[in-house]
C-alpha cells in the first residue's frame, strides 16, 4: 500500500509540473532532496556511531544490565502473560533500554527478536497476541532520555542549541508512553471481560483467533450454539 501511495504522489507531481510548465523546478527539487538526504544521513551516522559506542561501553560496564534490572518489575507488570525466564523478556528489556537511551536503530533488532519469541507463545499465529500489541505500543511511544536522531538533524541544519529539545522530548514521550500503557490496560481489561459466545455440541467453547466471530466472544447477547 505504501508503494502505491508514493507512486501516486510521484505521478501527480509529474502531471502537475507538466501542466504548469515547471518541469525544471521539479527536477531541481528532486536533486536538492537527494542532496539533503545524503547530508542528513551523514549527520545521523556520526551521532549514531557516537551513541552506539557509548552504549557498547555502558554494556561492557554493566550499565545496560542495571537498567534491565530496574525495568524488570515494569516488564513483568506489562507482560503478565509471558512466562518468567522466557527469552522474550530479555529481548524486551534490551529493546526498552535502547529506546530509553534514544537508540531507536539499535532497539529495532531487539524488538524483532522479541516479536519472534512472543510469536512462539502465540496460540493464534494469524493474529497478534496481547503481549505483541503491548510491545508494539511501547516501542512506538517509548520514553526517550536523549533524542539522538532529532539532535543529529538539528545539528545538520545548523541549530544553535540542538540539544535544547531534550526536556520537551522527554515530557512528550512520557505522555505518549502513559497513554499507550493506559490504552493497553483498557483493551486487555475489555478483552478479558468479554463473555463466551460459541459453545460446541460437546459442551466446550469453540476456539478461534482473538477478535474473530469464532473466538469465543459475544455479540452482545452471548447466545449458545446447540
């Protein structure tokens, strides 16, 4: 779908440039955009290399392990359906630690590994489990102490004080994370309170993916199939 959206934008821009006789401006904008992309990328690379190096030092010094220990009670609260000691918990804590330090690119591999481990616990492989939804919400809205990517972009474009956004970014991510946790708790509560709907002829509940008609959830009346 994203590819079709971008193709639509490109086609519309070409048609508009032709109709308005501004093909030269379109060409200049395309090359200028490519140039800016390369410039911003170099700025991001320098900052990411710096922070990844610090993260490696912190890892060797045991800082990440200490952060993971501090996060463990919160992770157990947020992921109650993941068994204690499961490998997914380790990847989740690593992902959250990297996100808190503003290392989104470093957090991505850990998030993918965590999702793969959570999928092994998922009884309905075609539907995301509650734990997978929780991880996605936290990864998207994570509290960020140092927004390295934004700082790098501001440095690239000559900001006088590129790090002045740290306070506002921290406040914004705190609000976003709180909203994500509240929404996750509400949906989990709503999911757990739904009454069963389908009862088989043998007296057992019909199984199906969460949210589907055959998943044991009522349609408002909780009829039984006989």
